[in-house]
């Protein structure tokens, strides 16, 4: 690759992508297979972003995202179009639970409602909803269907749900789902951004209950997600291989230090080298993107996980199905627990008898560092008696630049537009593969439609 900037001539690459997560890899594959000259830079030693594997209990398991929402066909379409050799799998039928504080301060656990979206129930009087909300909370939530449409500017999700369903739905169902699944508190997001299809249905029908009823699957809680046999990390691994086969250049362990605007594109400054690009796509975390764009965004809390092998007969009985979402009033540093082998058949088949694989997601500012912390959190959330000595193969993971807030996305979009730079990934599309992949593919097609196919061009 002739990437160095010369005194009398330079190679101008069609596209430089900064960031090798699933969005960057998707765009690299799309552009390279269309014949474009593509260079992708990733600061880490490997691509994949939050689709990454680590060894726990003798298995290569997900240390980041481990499932994807099926609210769009984006992941499925990518796998089919790129002919990726991965097999989709559905969660095992046990479903997930909610842990919440009941009477006398005791931790209660109950299956999540079968028919709900982002915690909002399709039938507030259903037994599995009333068990969590209580009789009064259920009756209040049932009033939502007859309420007039909320007028004016769209409020935050927390305000919208509280106004229409009442405080119990907001606190016990919506807030825990937002924090654990989307890594946002409900006060910081709007439904139109978090779940556009549900917001559209609400605007059409005038009732959140009716909108959820129209969209929610009549199946167990947790069935609106899928995974990949052997771990979701394989999706990024196989996509990287396809991008390389298509002709993309992928350089890991390489940090982009500066993006400098020029008449014929943008100069990409890395250590000891400068490349020119006709088009730039930033597909990094928000802080990294802000640094390159000269923007200011408030730093978000890092995402912290503890992944552990646990030898416990009580836990191996799968007492809370595929896992637990945690309400804010439960005294624990964890916001969610995923019982991996209770959720995925491939993991269950690979583990020994009376051995479990557990992922604990820490609350903002909290840590789950030691075996005793893991054991205590597991006991609180599952009710299973687990001693610290039963915790084995403990792996800690921290993602320091993973959460992109709506305010950060707005600031980055303005800064990028001013410099003619495009954004992809969570900093542009929000959280989750169901949003990130379709956005990345649409952006790639937009670039291909507006940029002539010339390959690397020598400019004097």
C-alpha cells in the first residue's frame, strides 16, 4: 500500500475508516466488495469492538455483546449477504427474571412479563405483570389505554412512561430494562430514538398499551433476541475475514492521531505516517471521536463486566432462567446477570455437570472485582447459595468508551458535518446491532452512490 505522503504526489484512498468494530467492518466490507480502495485503522490489537471473545471455563465466550435484538432484520441480512459461516440460535425457553425489592425489604424475583417492549406491558392486568407491579400499580397502568394522547414535544422515556403508565411501571420495569439492555437511564433517552417502531405505533394508535400489544411477540420474555452458535464474537471475526477477502486493508494496533482537512479530502495522521482520503468514516467510541473532531462531550461511565465459571449445583438448576434484570432498589452492585449456559444450548452442552457460566454487568460507578463480590451478587439475584470458593475462572472486562449518550451523538454529528466527516456505530445509530448494522450499510451505500469508483488515486 502506497500510504506515505510524498512531497510532489500523494495517494488518495477512496475511504479511510477509523474504528474496527462491527460498524467499521461492515462499511469496509461493503466498500471493498464494490471495488473501492479501503483502509481501516483500529487502535486495539484486534478488531470487533465489543464483539470480543475471552477464555472462561475452557470456552471462548463473549466478553462484550452476547445477543442482538430482532426488532430489525439487519443482522440476519448482513450474514446472508456476506455469506458469513455463522449459525443463528434462539435462547433456551426458560426466559429471564426481574429482581426487585418487595415487602420488608426482601429481594423478590419474578419472570419478566411475556408480552412487553422496553418494559412496557401489552396487558397491565396480566398475572405476570401484576406480580411485579402489585394490584395498585397494575390498576394504574391499565388506565393508560383510555388516556388521551400526550400532546406537545416528546418527553423523556421516564416522563412518558410515568405520565401514562404510572410510577410503578417506570421504576420496576422500564428503568431496569433501559439501564441493563441499553446502558442508559430512562430520563436520558426518548422512545422515538430507543425504539422507533414502538414510537411510530404509539403516534398512530394514541396508546402505548395498544402499541405494545400490536408489536410485542406472544412468547416468553427474552425471545426478542438471538445469538450465534459459539458466541456473538464470531460475527465480527467472520466479517473481518470477508472484508479482507474483498480487498480491504485492515491495520490493527494503529492509532489515528489527527484528521486534517485538505482541498482534495482529509489527511489522516498516524504515528510516522500520513495518508490522504477522499472520504472518512469515524466508527469509534464517543470520546475517541470527540478528540479527532475537536468536539467536547461529557465522558460516560465505562461498561464493566465480570464473567465467571461457578461450580454450584443450586445454580446449575437454572433458578432464574436465562438471567436477571435488576431494579434500582435492590442492594447489589450488579444491574444484570446473564446465566450463559441457561440461555444458550451450545454453552450448556460444553460445560460440565454442576458448572455454570455467569456474566454480571456492574452498575455505573460500581465494581464486581473479587470472588466474594461475585458470590454475593449471584446469591442476591438468583437465591442460589454460592460460596466465594465456588467462583472460578473469573475475568474482568472494562469498556471505557462504549456508551454514547444522545447529547454526545448530537455534538458529534454537528462537529462531523462541519468537517465533512461521516459517523457510524453507536455514536451515530445508538445502541445495539439491530440499529448499528443497518445504519452502517445504509451509510456505505450512500458513500458508494456519491463517490466515483477510482481506487487509490495519485494527486499532484
